[in-house]
């Protein structure tokens, strides 16, 4: 390796080794992925003009920061090769094995999804569409590590969004705000979710963003300067009690959430005292409570502002101690105290959990300690994921494998307008068509999947782009019942078929009113003529005359559909003895 390359690579290793010592074999794997990605992207440049490799490298660094495994980090380095370079999946499989190839392939598939909205869509329907798309991302990924790579990739793309054309900026920012930031939030990755939201705010509301940053900056700098002085006092007091914090930092309130708060509460910036909070990270839960006591010894707390989210975590699983105190110079200041693990779980959610279980699994397994995963299992984001699929019953195993199989009974396909349709596995274009609208189902004549014509019994796969072809005169056919999977499509087809049959039957009915001199055997002779003409009698009524002097009328309704046949039949009926007159009409 060249020196400058070597230094870059060393950065990646250092980031990983911040958490755990890497065995040589993993370093070799990373080096191979690093060099392969570098070579594959060699001539490519990003819109900003920098080498393309920087993008995949930054993606890998982020994954390393989240504490993910070597396979995921390697896949992060290689994530754009299959899509954008001549280095294809087969080669990847051969060089790096099935696991890494699977991860890269997952990211490639996600790359084909586009979030499209139209301004006409109602809000509720748009939210449903966004939710379906988030589910689809999980379903296509099959493994949460694919989602992590996609999120790290998206974060770097957002950070470098300034270099792409404005129209594209807006589309990507909107997609990030509506799909990826909430997805990160659902996975408990609040740090990432907030960071993504802030960047989208800059592109979607540039005016407000400029105003906010200008006005906040002064306040912010002033606050940080003040907190630096507070930090020194706090460190001294903690030291006296024998507590060495892992770190103390300042949490600036997100620009986007600050903006929301200003709008909501109609406040001024000076009034928001949690603009910057002091965050104290300690080693143990005991240290958290001791530190809280020490804080209150130096600065009196505001009544009603002490929050113990360790004893009572927030619904999203957030754990921490919060207090707001009358600090130096009586300035109101928020202080948050938590352990490193709480901190990382608050920031990185499910990824942090994974990092921790990876570090602990082997050790705890040997000690027969199963509590680590069991306690984690009821974390709120696991619950949230569970709510997406009710029959997902084993969170522990899910966490351990990161396999996403709770959507295995569903498929998610997209309409040409970008709307996501959620269907049971095994569904066909017929189900898809009826799911969009009964009218589309009823008039469906064919379907294109990913731009290729398919038969109507094609089984839809997650991520398929399905375009239903319709024709005005087309009606559902009986055979559709065989390949419709959903109950709703089946019942709509049946309803339509019934309507159709009764309509057709009516159209083919002929009513005959035969006036004839009554005699024994008249009805039998009339019926014989009709059945010899191969016409089915549906109904026959003998209407007795009102007066003795008149002739009775025999009303016959029969199944007949053409004029020629009708005329021939009438001619023959006129030959029956006693028949005086025949009236006919189609009913
Ligand atoms: Mn990428």
C-alpha cells in the first residue's frame, strides 16, 4: 500500500479498535475490501469532484463508529461496486463469499427504490405510502445490516448533497425526511435520525434554516462558553466523590426540532434554556445517581424538572437522568446523566444493541448468562418493530440474527406512481390491480413487471414495479379466481361475474305470448317444438281467459340469443294445432 492509502486504512482500523481488538484475519479481510473498492472506483468522481472512493470509505467509517461487524464494514466499502463499476456480483461472491455478497446485493436492490410523491395525494394516503415504503425497505433488506449500510450511505450522501443539482437535492431531501429519518428513528437511532432531519431542513426550508443558524449561533456560542466553565466545576466535584466521567459534552438542540419548538410555543430563542444541555457520561448506573446528587448539592434543581428515565424509561426505550438547575449566575441549565451504553443506545438504537451483544455474546455464552439479551429484548424499538407484524414472536432470536423475517408473509410492490402496495406473499398482478382500485382490477388485461410483460399468474416479488394494463371493455374472467390470492380480489371478481351472468341471461331471454284454442296436449306439443329447436324453456305460464269466449294465453320465457333462431321457432310454433297468434319480445 502507498503511504497515503495506508494512513486512510489505518483510520478505519483505529475506529473499529476503539471498541475491540481486531484479529489479523479480520484486518486482512478489510484490507482486501478496501483495495478492491479503491481499484473498482479508481476513475470515478463524485458530483463534488472528489474521488468516488471517499464516499464508500466514509460509509464504512460510519458503520465502524456504530460498532458493526467486519462483514458489514467490508460490505460498506464495496456497496456501490455492483451497481456502478465493472466489478460484478459473481466476482464479489468468489472473492468475498456469500455473506458479504448478500449484503452488497441487498444495498444494490434498495438502490432501485424511488420514493415518488405527487402533490395531489392526500396527506393520509401519503403517510400510508411512506409507511409501506419503510416496511418494503425492511422486507427487501432481509437483514438489518443491509439497512445500516443504506443509512450510512444516505447520511454521507446527505452531507455531500450540496454538489448535486437543486431539483435532485429537493427530491433526495424529501425522501430522507419522509422515509429514512423516520426509519432510523424506528430502529432507535435517534442521533442519526436527528442529524438527517437537520440536513433536510437546510434543503427543504433554506430561508428558515439561514435565519435559525444566524440567530442560534450567537446564543449557542455564548451557551457553550458558559458550559465550559460549568464543566470545570462539575468535574472537580465529581472527582471529590470518586467519580471519573467517561466524558462530558454539550448537546445542542437540533435546528429542526428547535424550529418546531419555537413555532409551537411561540417562544424566543432566549427563553429556550435547553438550547444546549450539558451531558455527563459515567460508567455505572450507581454513578449516575451519585452524580445527580452531587449536581443538586452545588446547584438547586428547578422543582418538577427532575426526570428519572432510568427507573422509568421513555416509551421509545430512552434511559437517562435529566435535571434542570439554577446554575452559576442563576442561569437555568439542563444536565443529562447516563452510562455509555445508555448513551449509545439512545444515539444508535438497534445498531448499538448489536454492537454490545456482539462484544458480549461469546463471554456470556461461556458463563451461561442469558440475561443480557433477555433484558434487552423488551426495548421499545423491538416493540415498535413487532407492531409492524403481530405474529413476530421471538424478539430474542431476531435480535441475535438481525434477520428480518417478520415480513416474510408479505410482499411490497410499487405502482408506476411510486405508491407501495402491501400484499400477502404469492399475490399476483390481479391482486395488485384490485388493491389499487376495483375499476383497475375489473378492466385488467395484462401486467408489466419491471418493464417486462408477465402472465396474470406471475407471483409478485418485493420491490417489483408493477404496471397494470387496462382496457375499457375488459371484464373479469372465471379463471382469475385461480390466481387471485387475496380474499378481497376474489370477492370482487365473484361479484362482478355474478352481475355479468345475470345481465347476459336477461339479454338472452325471449318472451312468447301464444294465443291458442285450448285442448288436451297443447302445452306438450308447444314444448316439444321448442325443445326440438334446442331452446331451453325457463318459465311457462298458462293464463286463463277472463271470458269463456276468449282463448287462453300461454306465456313462455326461453333462453335464446339470436333473431334468426327466434323467427324459425315462431314459424314452427304457428304450425301447432290451435295456435292463433304469437307475440314475442326480448326481455
Ligand atoms: Mn452509495
